[in-house]
C-alpha cells in the first residue's frame, strides 16, 4: 500500500513528511469529508488555510479538499492539519424559493451559486411542487429535497464529494462486494432500538393555502402499537401535497426498529464510503445477520502497510 499526500500552495506542489495515522472520516449526510494528518515542519514547507490537498492510495485518488485548520505545539516541530472536501461549503446559509424542481436541480442550482464543482448527478426524477427555505443551511436545503424524494418514491440518494466533484447516486448503485465478518474485523457492538427514529403512527397535517382549510391524515400499525405503545411522527405539508399518501409513505419508512452495528479495526478498502452498502455476516448471540447493511459513517486510518476502518452501519434483515 502506497499512500501519498500533497499540498498545493499557489502554483507550488509540496510533498510533506506525513506522520503515521492519516485519518479520513466520511458521513452519509449532513457533514463534509474530513481528512486529519500531521506533518513535520521544515524550512521548505509553506502552506496556509485554503490550500488544496489530495490523498492518493496506490495511485488512486481518495480525497481532494482544502486546509481549514492548522495547529502547532511549541514542544514539537509538527503541524496538525484538518482538511475538508467541498461539502464543507454546504454549511453556508441562504434563502431559496423554488417550484417544480427535482433534488438534482436543487443541487445544481446551489453548486452554481456557490461555485462548487460537480460530477455525475443522478436524476432523482421526482419534482417537488414548491418549497420555501428561509435562512437555512445548504446541507438542510438539499437534504429536505432528498427526503421529499424518499418519501414520495422510496428511492434513497446519497450526495458526496468524489475527489473534488459533487456526486449524487442512488444508494442501490453503491453496493460493494466487501464482506464484513468475524475474520475481517476486530470488534463490534450491535444495538436495536425503538427509541430513536422508529414510529408506528404518522399524523400528517395538510394546510390548503387556497381554501384556508386544514385536514389531518393518520396512518398507523395497530399491531406494533400494541407491542410498543404509540410512537407518533407528526409532519405538516402545504400546497398540492397528497396528505394520505404521505402518511402511508412515512409509516412504511419508519415502522420498524432501528438497527445499528459499529465495527472497529475492519480491514480497509478505499471503495467503502458513507452510503455504500456492504455484506455483513455475523453471529450476535441469539441473533444472526447475513445481509447488506448501509454504511452510515466510516473512518479510514492509514498507517505504514496497514489500512483499517471503523464503521457504523444501519439496517439489514436480522434472523432470530
């Protein structure tokens, strides 16, 4: 394994002496990619916040971003660096009002306004009738559009930075042949819960701005209510939205316990990113899992001749 990191200051490309332990952290939504590393400070090294940096592994680009933080200590001749990819700029806030646009259109619009580079942006297909986003983070504006698409179509899309280009893909196209089992990880924790993100009753309040009328639509699973008690999700919709259909769609998405698996010291694979789905085969005592699970977050750690990952995974079909 050959790991290279370069920093470009103006027109000068530099190859700093990087200490072991480069870490690349990726989240499925709401956070930029984060590269942390430590370089030896010498007279030839000169870089500042905003400079571009790129990480390659065995010649393949893995990360491209910009230096955001430098930290030095008087006792050591080193600099701790934090770099983020383009998604960092989606923390900016703005106001948008749009009609009849897909989530893909929204991403393109924001990318153009904030001068962000785009790559392959898959067409989400679903047109959002109307939405007002007032003083909202760009991350939230995009995620709201993707959430509306998910509710309406049951299709989940993942936005990420692919080595310097914003990329949008259907999660179904992000399956990998990576196998996570007892032989490829160091340790794991498994949790199932109805305490966060599980709902067996959905109430949708529909406000018709033209007539001024308000209607309420409820979808519920009586069997799960008997088992769990009432766990209700309430949402408001306006305009042309179909209240009953939205309630049914939300119930179908959230009427299940949440399942998370955290794996440490898994064998590294640079193809694994947040949003990937990988094969998991593990015995969890009286429960076994043998299915695809979604990578919610991953932290890659690169050391000399060693590449390990910490993974947080969600979902999967569990067999008692």
